[in-house]
C-alpha cells in the first residue's frame, strides 16, 4: 500500500492551523512531492518483496530438463509474447539500454519466476505492475513477485536492463548473442546465447511472438525478424553529456545525433535461438518471391550492386523449395549479409545470417555458395517453423537442411547425391563414435556450448533420410515431408512425432528401423546398397575450426566443407559451422566457379 505524507495532528474541536492548546503552531511540515511519495512506495514494496524472498528456500537456477543443456529454459510458465526495446548509441563496444516485456501464462503455482539472463546489468524488475525482488544465480535471473502467481493465470514481467555486445572478460567465450560487425551489430543466438541479449525462456520448446523496438542514430538501418510496422522519425539533436575542448578556457558541448525508432513484429511464433536484430549502414533490397511473397535482403550499402546477382537467386530457390515441401511458412524472407568474420551461417527466422565474404570472394565455387543458401532457406521449414522439442531432436533440423542442399546441388550442379551419401556412409561409424548417434548426440564439452553440432549432426543425420526414402519409397517420402511441415507448422515436434508420422504414411512399423538409424553405435546396412561399408578407421579431416571455408584458388573445389552448411558447429561461436570437408561431401565432379 502506498505510504501517505505526514500532516500535523489536530485534536477534536481544534481549529485549523492551531494546536490543541490553541497556540499558533510553528511552520507546517512541507508536503512531500508526489515523486517522493512514489519513491517511498516503491521502496516499501521492494522491502516487502525482499522479506517474502527471505522466507523462501534459496534461489537456484532451474531448467526444463533438456538432456544436453539441463539448465536451459525454465519450468512453470509459457511465454506468449516478447516486447524488446533496445537503444543503440552508435557504438558497438558499449552496452545497449534495454527493456524486455514478457507476457506469459503460469502453468503451475509460482512463488518465484526464473528467467534465463546473463551478461547484462538488471536495473529493475516488475511483475504485474509491481516492483519485484530479483537475484542472479548462474545464468538465471530469479524473480520473486509481490505475491504468488496462481497456475493458469497470465503474468506480465518487465525487466529494465542492459544488453552488452562486448565479450565477457577473459575473451575466451565468444558465444555472446550479439556479434559486432564492421558497422554495427547482428544477433547469433544458437544454441543458448539469446539470454545474453535479453531475459526470457531460452529453450526452443517455448516459442512466442516478438516485437522489437530499436532506437538508433539516424543514418543507421535497423532490420529484425518479421516485418516493419512503424518507423518513428528522430528527435532533434540534444546536448550530450560529454564535451570537447576547443580552446584553453572554452568548452563546447557536442550534440548527440538524432535518433530513429524502428518497430518490427513477427506474425508467427519464434524460438529465442533464431531471433535477429541487425543494426548498421545497410541497404534493404526488396523484391517479390513466389505468390507475391515480400522479400528483403540486408546488405552493406556500399556493396549493394555487386551482391545483386546472388540476391536475385532467392526467388528461384524459394520456388524450388516450395515444389519440394510446400508453401513457404512465414510472412517474408531475406538474407542478412554481415561484414564480420563469423565463421558460420545461421538460419535466423525470416532473415538468414551470412558472412558477406562468402559472396564477395572468388574463393568459393558457385555451386557451393548456392548450396549454403539452400541449406539456410530449408531451415525456415525445418527448425524454424517446425521447431525441435529438445536439443536431442536437432537432427531433424540439420538432416533436412543437409538433404535439400545435397538435392539442390545434385539437380542444379550435377553433384552426385548418391556419391556424396556413399562417402558419408563410409565414415559414419567414426562420426557416431566421435559425436554419438544422430538421435542421441553426445553432450557438449565444458566451455563449448555449440559442441553438439559435430559431423554426425549433418551428413550423419542426412544418411537417415536417405535410408528412409529407400525403405518407404520416393512417393511416401515426399508425402511425409509435406505432411510434416504442414501438421507441425508454427509448433514444436520431436523424434517420436516424426517416427509416428512416417509409420502412418508408409503403412509400416518403422520403430525398429529408426532405433537402429538414430540410436545404434554402428551404422545399419543401407537399404539398396549392400556393398556400402562403414569403416571406423577411415581417415577423416581433423576437428574443425569455426569459419574455415574451402580454400584454394578461385573456382577450386572446396577442400574443407560440405556443399551446404558445414558439417559441424565448432567450439567458439554461436551457430558456428566447422571447417574441413566431411567424407560425405560431393566429390569427383568438377565444381563450377
């Protein structure tokens, strides 16, 4: 309850302005301002919340029980929407001011609410409009609301915080969510780095709608997931806190730049790991895709013309994917080309992230670059629209993206899909020994959060689809692909869902088939190819470093990567794909430059 201001006491029958004895009183105490009263009210509520928190058991990090990331995500609530406001100063080496508003529904009685959040300063937290006590433990922000949240009720959380694009002290951990580019920032949140940008429920099983409100200096362009719904012109310049000396005794204040606020909103739910915000000196190139689908690519403004031949390929690639699996699942698509040495490409929803140098150097043959484009585009269906229930289900994402990159290279560049698959099969036992079977990947090593993305997640998982098509026939396989992305559109699904659907469509009990292909230490025989052998000792490239791409002279065959998204996500980068060429990469055919 708000605390009211003090007033002089008056007794019964006393006249206003006089004390009970009738003497003229001294100066009346001054009424505290409304702001002071509100401050006292807030302090009182915080004190009450602190007392409640003190009476609860110790605050501890929680998780949703993911086998590979046990402390990722939080139980007890379902996020419906995020509204994230970010203010960028124009310097990518300084924290951004941020306000994250979370609309959720409690799925159980909550005396505390755990949010995933690290690498930022929390200034205040409110729950349902009232100040809430909060404490950080590990990578959790643990909030104690003023009163217990009942199961089934809506809850609104507001966190005022900073969002820091700088690497943590020590410099070893680069998985920070933000990636600093030559002219600004982009996001790369896979696997669990979104909570280094904003607080939330950082697990793919809890998808939500998003609104981004990003304020940046005029002259910079902001693009985010979804479509732009507003752009508010900048305020007039105002004096900055800093000043510059122009003479021995003269100081002149420097005017801060006018700011513009950009607002983007998604029309479909999204997992935290594929959220994207780009801030920089960018050009937005617009065109239309199949059925009038709005397309927008975000590229460095100075390189727009020379990048156009690559950007113009997207409508045709979208049409090709739609012929294979059905209608594109979102409201827009495009490529985000960043001026940064990321070492990876990433399927951020509606706006796939690429290194610009992939398209501006002659080091990579055309078929290789196009296959990478298809890989990330495929993820819009497999991984973004249909999202894995747990990280052990991630083979469903990467097997399909690798499958369609291979199929595209086979159809458009005469890169034999059968030959690539045979080569991958020849080392599949080794891939399983090093990374675990596709459906049960080994846990990441300490300090390597993206370590589950080993070669078995890519070529090893694509083998499962190749075997499945041989088992049930091409027609049933094509129906399965289309039905999968339609039935689970905008939702989450796991391995058991895929096995059940494949069994129903094929009219076969595929439980035993999938157990062997997804969970056995040894690779099962390939249907239709009894002569294929897997040799555990077959030479394979060493562990890959992020960012390595095919090397050699212009137009040379890539020596270090598969035709699409590289076959593993290495240790030091969110979503980073490894260098080095997996044994299943297309070989023999002369690559085109």
